[in-house]
């Protein structure tokens, strides 16, 4: 969350002042001069549809999903999509915490698309830990889901097969 807080989206007032300053800078140019390239603002992207399109286009570097989304069907497919596209993802506690990052009440999912050069190492570290914690462990977790214990019916069926195998031999 320390990295996410550094990339909070700007408010409407901040955006208006940034655009006004840029417009005044361009208006002050002499004829024939080209404006200096504007430094692109870096922000966390949010919104389920926007983030989905970013993941599909492989623009997202890291996906942050809230655990308490209701109905869960809104985000249950996102980890599979992220794994398919090779985007690391993490599941964090509280959509309200994600909402604080983007100046809203709640947010279901956030995506980091790019960061400044001084935060590249921190993002790479986060992506690596997300890969080892979620992306690479998926198959192991899926295999052990339910504790690998059989139910009563399955146990009875296996015993019956064993008895039949003993009778035939």
C-alpha cells in the first residue's frame, strides 16, 4: 500500500490546475517553437472494466484484488485471466482500503501500469513476491483444495472395488 499511495489519482481540482498551467505554457510559446514534452502523470488504474482491458492488452504490471467483493462473481475470473496473460496479482483485505487509494468509498480492483524509475525496484520486488505467492502456487493450491480427504461415499466405493479385486484374484 505504500507504493499504491504514491500513485493516487489526482483530484479534479489538481487536474484542472495541471491542465491550466500546461495551456498557459503552450500559449506563452513564440511562433515556431515546439512545446516541451509533458511528463506523463503516473496513476493507479481502477474500475473492473478498465482493469480488465488493461490485463487483456498486457499493459498492467500488477493487479490488486479486494477479498470482500460482493457478489464475488464480479472478480472470481480475474485471477485466471491474470495467470493466462502473465500478470502478477495479489488479493488484499478490504475493498475500502483500495477505495482510499483512489479517493473513493470502495474499489474492487486496482492495476499498476507504470511507475517512476525510482520505484521500479520496489515494483519488481512486489511482482516477484506476488508470482511466488499466488501465480505459481495456483496448481498446488488447487490440488490440495479440500484437504485431499475423501467423502463417505467415495471411501465406500473404494472399499467395494478392493473387495471385488480380492475376489477376482
